[in-house]
C-alpha cells in the first residue's frame, strides 16, 4: 500500500480510471457482439447500424489508450469486412 500522500492520491486516481476504462471496454465489447449477431443473422441494415456504433467505441478506445491504435484499426477493419460479406 502507498505511504506518501502523492502515492495515495495516484492510487485513488488509478482506481477511478480503472472503473471508467472497464465500463467503456465492456460497452465496446457489447457493441462488437451486436455487430456479429446481426452479421450471423444476415441482417445487413441492423449490422451497419451496429457497426457505426461499434466503430465509434473502438476508435475512442484507441484514442484513449485503452487498446493500441493499430489493434483498434484492425478490429474496425475486420468488422467492416464481416458486414460487407453479408450477401
């Protein structure tokens, strides 16, 4: 456990940030899952709507350093190819 006041403050800040990151990453995963469910169902309109939301959340996670920017780009690209693959 931290002993200095600055280390205690940093621990409090880290705890708050961890909660924020966890909720945002959970929302991102849920959005990706919605895209994949729509793709598997073959519903192109629902998939494209879900893709727009998921893309926004993934890009935000990349900007906020919750995941590497390259990983965010790769995930968006793969989701986009899944949606385009709907017949």
